C-alpha cells in the first residue's frame, strides 16, 4: 500500500512539472513534454471512446490489470503501470475547463459557468491579455438553462489575435483533425504528427505544439500563458446518459482546456481571471457538489475578439477594486 501511495505521489509531481514547463527561450521549440516512467495516455479511438489498457507487472505472475478512463475524463487520461492507476488531466492542470464548462480557479476551487449557447464570454481580461470563449449548446426543454460547451477561444495580446476552434463535426473520427487555428487572420498549419511545432515569425515566443497527431495542441506564449487544448465530441452514450439531445448531424465537438498564466496583474477579471486576484473572495455555494458562478450578463461580449464585456480590462490600467464573485444560482 505504501508503495502504491509513493507511486501516486510521484506521478502527480511529475505531471505537475510537465504542466508547469514554460516555452524554451531558444529559437527552436522545446521537445514534447515527457510523461512519468511507466505511464501511458489513453485517447479516444476511431470506433469507440471507452478505451482500456492492460498493465502487466513482470515481477509477479498475476493476471494483468485493466485500466480505463474515469467517467470524468472519458476522452483522455493518464494510466500509471503497473497498478492501473488512472488520472484525469483536469486533476493536474490549473485553470482547467472540462466538458460542461467546469473551471478550476486560481484559488484552487472548482466551479461551473454555464453561460449561454451561441454567445461569447470573456473568461480572462487583463491589461495586456484578453481571452473570450464561444459557447455552443443544446437546450433541454425540461431545464431552465442550456447544456453548454466551449467551442472556440479568441485570444488578444498586444496587437495580435489568436483564434482556436473545434470545427463542427457530424460523425466523429479521432483520426481526422477537427482543430482550427489562425494567427492574425492567417491559418496556422502544423503537420499532423505528435510533437510537430509551429512558431510565429512575428512573435518568436508564440508556439503551438501538437500533443497528439490530431485534435490536441499546447499553445504557449513565453512569460504570458500556457494552454492545453483537446477537441472532443459528445458521444451517443454521453447524450443518452445526460439527455443532451445530440443529433446525427452534429457531435457537438468542443474543447477540453487547461490554462496556466504567468504575469496576470491584480486587476485581472473575467469568469476565470478574477479567481487569480489576491483580493478575490469566493462566495459560491460551498455546500454544492459543484458550485455555479452566475452573473453571466457582465461577461458577455459582442464577438469572439471583442473587449466590450462590462468587466473588460484589456488595453488600459484600472485602479484595484474589491472583488466579489456573483452568488450561485
């Protein structure tokens, strides 16, 4: 048992180190992050999402154990062999958004922000950085809100604009890349192979590295942000279990996201950004299994690159104000 605990601590530390790595200062991009010894990543397959991995311990004669991703992260997880211990990337990467937008705030607390389908919301707004998210969704007539997912990000810094999106997809096939990237209006083309790197000529510190041959990238701006993005679908089984109402013409491809920031000011705002402030006071319902952040209207923007949400900070310095989140609804 002690050995198992030590193994779990080791993999958590190793994964945290992987996620915290910054962009290399060298002109050539750093190699893909290394995974802990004995670990493998399970990704959704071509025909089924619920992949499994057999872990065999050569030191014993027992039948290999079988690991599969937890229901919290059925699209991708890390398996530590031997022992078949599984971990969700959402457990390790700060600022994560997974599925129906669940964020891990800068204060370490998890919360939902449902937003509204077909609208854009500012999730981070600071003097030198602004990130909007476009939400897609389905309406369940029995509920008062939409089921929502993040389909695209619009990122602004200096005079630049970076666009990331999950393309609309009818029939999901993980071997087909459904990731769309553009920088300052020009497409970002990266070979479909693990570890392939694109580096901006205009902004040398900006790189995009494929974390999988298709549908997975790591976007880094040196000293500013580090974003992990995976395009995933809503499967028929997901839809049946959660009553999402997915139709054959749209698999609701969306992002699972992880954010890390390096130079936010204490005046940062936005759905996620505000949780990084030193004066942030969490007033969400602590009795809920997953608190919900309300106040959606003040985060609405008119466009994926717009900086007109009522809490926008981009492009100007503002005096610090006491920060209190909207109460849960």
